[in-house]
């Protein structure tokens, strides 16, 4: 489903160059649950952002279902992000002035979905994360775990094929973090491909596969090696 082929990402800092990723190759099958681990600055988020179309590689190619997304124009990239993938962030990235339902509907506005259909799809997404009773609540009226579930519902609302989770339990206590991980595992069982960046080794061990990034290079590891 996803193939990262000889990808490097070089950042320039004045006259210095820094290789966030160095000639990385990786295949991710449909239905995988992949955890990406590694120290801060190792290139974890860079790899996720490249696959997710939030950044472009300096060299190499990234294929999604056989299509190279590495050099898509802005409008094509925006369409890819909105139709194929959903993002879940550590900081939730919710609008505090809007209700849970309004937050979840937001990607559908950009997709040009009609108002009635937007509401139905958003309600269904909130039902998937067991939050239909919080539809009218604003994020400030919910717990951290509930806010993250709203974030996951928003990621699901466009029926994406791939869900990217960037430190999804990073701002949660252990109980709420475990609930979010259970939700991600259940979504994976339903067929969603999940790519998760995490510092939390216990979370990483819940995934089907684990890769470690160090100094911009990738290696597949076992649960005992992280």
C-alpha cells in the first residue's frame, strides 16, 4: 500500500546541512499497524509528515497504492490528504469555540460535502469512538481522553485508508492513554492502516510492527529491542 523508496530529507541551517532521513526505504502493507520509535530529532515525525503529504522529500519517492506523491502539486496534495488519510495529533488540534460535532465536520467542509451529509457522517464518526452523547460539548467541557477521541473521529470522518497518529497518548494519563490505544487497535482490526509515532515503548508494543529511527536511518525491531 505504501512504499518509501530511497528517501532522504535534508534541512539547511545556514551553511550547515542536516539529514533528518538518510536514504530510507520501507514498505507498509494495507492493514498494518506500524509504530515508529526513536529519540527526539531522530526523524520519526519527518518520516510521518513525508508519507502524510505534509512535506516533500529532498530525494527519493513515496508511493501510495502505486502512485508517486513526492511531486504532487499543492491542490493534488491537499486532495490526497483530505481523501486518503486522517491525522491524530498529540495536542488534539481542536477548535475550542466549536462543539465536538462541528470539529468533526470540519474536514467535510473542505471536501465540499453538503450540510446534511456532513452532519450524518460526523455523527457516525462520533458513534465509532463512543462519544455521541458529547456531540454538543465544546473541547473545554471534555476530558483529555474525550478530546483525543474527538480528534480520532475527525480523522475518521472522510473514511480514510490510512490514519497517522503522532504521539496520540502524549497528553493523556495512563487510563485514558490505554483507552485511546484500545480504540486504535479496534480501528486497525476493522481494516484501517495505522502509522503511529511514539516515545512510549508500551504503546509501541501494541502495534503489529515496530521500526526504530536513529540518525535518519531505519531498522525493523522486535518488542524486546525497543
